[in-house]
């Protein structure tokens, strides 16, 4: 969502030249019709994560998301990767030029769903948004229990499991139960879930690094049982998108000896890696080792240029953590896993299923990963209002 914030910031700057009197008039109109804007800061921004409460939605968080990625196999041994993410954005502080965004909706809900077919080398995705308007999908995020909905897409908790449902194009449908098999990790340098992004700017961030998947996948009328492993990231808060947050590279790695590795590096406007980048390694028995920026390196070994957006992304990485004797190679299962969500969250990004091989502590390992690459396409710096207003739903072919 950094791209979404950057896009709105660009439009706000443009609005400064439209005249302060007009902007003030629009603000008064928004106050009358929608109520006065909240600061979305109530002094809790640096409070530690509180579970299970922080799994649920937050009324005063400007931005929050619930992010699932996973790797599953069907009974006929077909393999797939999937991504399902729900976003909620309070729009009190956002503007399109001189127009307060809360006139269009507050909050606005977004969701992305993607499926990667490893054998067929096919990538499909869909994205949608809703402000619960007259022609919108019904959307909800409960602050009292774990329940998310955008149209027929949903996530809820039942007996300790996360129940996911999503579909696209009328011929792809997933319904799955995800059972955490390890305790959630609290990310951030203080190990309490407070994740600093710059001086004075932070989110709360925690992860379920291994979840057992049991469910059904339907493609083209053919339904098969699937099983596998998933990862869930939960992040929320109110923070300002500074120059140190122009993009990021995020890795969730699950190794076949039951350890996991999460690393992310924030990048500034010159693609320099921020000192606020970090990560965590989770051993098979659940022990957590936190990683400061200087403890790891992420080195691209190749690049891929998207024929759709023209953006060039790193494609293939070397991951080195000398203090833990970790050396891994992470390679996409296919290069074309780019999502163009300019009609909803206003960004173009790459997120895809990857294979992992290498060594940990002197032993050979293999595994699976998901990588998210944000900020290599900069189209959100020149956002299109018409695309945003009309793009409440998209499904790839």
C-alpha cells in the first residue's frame, strides 16, 4: 500500500495549485456530508501487538491488510501457488487533488486474488474494491472477531483455523482451511510487533509462518482436493510514506526441514536499502532469530522486463545470512507473475511463487517461497482518477 499512499500524495500536491479556497470549500462539504476527518493517531501507534485482538480490524488504523500466500498440490499432483489479500483503508487524510477521498468512501476495502499454475505456466489474478456504495460489492472487516468479506471473497476464523474463499472468471474457485502449526512471530526490531519504517513511522506487524492447508480448488468445472502450506502476514497502522519507503522486496520462505525465513528490504527513491529493513528466521522447533539489516544480503542474479507494464524486476536471488550459515537461491516458478491493480490499490507489482534451494547450517535444503516486489513500476506517481473510479473489479484472462 505504499504505492497507494504515494499516488494520493501526488494528487494532494497537485491540488495545492487548484486554489486553497476551493480546497477549503470541498473540505467543508466533506465535513457536512461525511463528518470531520479523524487524525487516525490516538497514541497507540507504538504499542506492542496484542493477540488475538490485533487479528481483527481496527477502527482508527489508516491502512491494514491480511495477506495470505501458499503452495498447494492436488490429488492428481498438480501444483499451484496462491495469493489472497484483503486491505482496508481509512480515507480521512486522503485527497484526489482538492477532493477529499472520504466523499467517495470511508473506509474503502480492496482485495487481490492470484493463482499460479506451475505445470501449465499460467498466472491469473483478480482485484476489486468497495466502499459499500450502491453498485459496490458488500464489504466488511469486523473489529470484534476475525471476519473479512468483499463480495463472495471472505476470510473467517473457525476453531483456530482461517477459512478462505475466493473465485475469479466464473471457473476458478478456492475454499480452504488454514491451520497454524507454529505460534505467530511478532516482527520488528523490538520483537514486539512494532515495525519501524522510518523515524517516527511504524506499523504493527506479525506473521503466521507455517499453516497447513486443506481444501478444494476448482478450475474449469473440475474440483480437486488440495493440501499444502501457507503463510499469513498481518499489518496495520497509521504512518506517513517517506522517501525511505518508495518500494520493497519481501520474502517468505518455507524450507522442507520445517524452518521459515522472512526478510524484507525497504528501498528509497534512489533504490538504496533502508536501515529499517529486517527479518526473522524461525527454526523447526519454533525458536526465532531476528535479523538486523547488516546481517543479511539479497542479491539479484537476473532480471525480467514485463511486456505489459515495461517495468524491470529482479528475477532470481541469492540470500545470504553468514551468522546462521544460510545460503539460498530463490527462483520464480515463472517470470510472468505481475499484477496491475491500478484500478483498485493503484499500483503495479510483482508477486509470485518461487522455488528455493541451498544450505542451512551445512545441510542441503529445498523449499518454496513467495516474493513481493513493489516500486519497480512507478505509474502510481501519475495516478489516473478515472481508472480508480471505474476500476472496482478486474479479472485477468
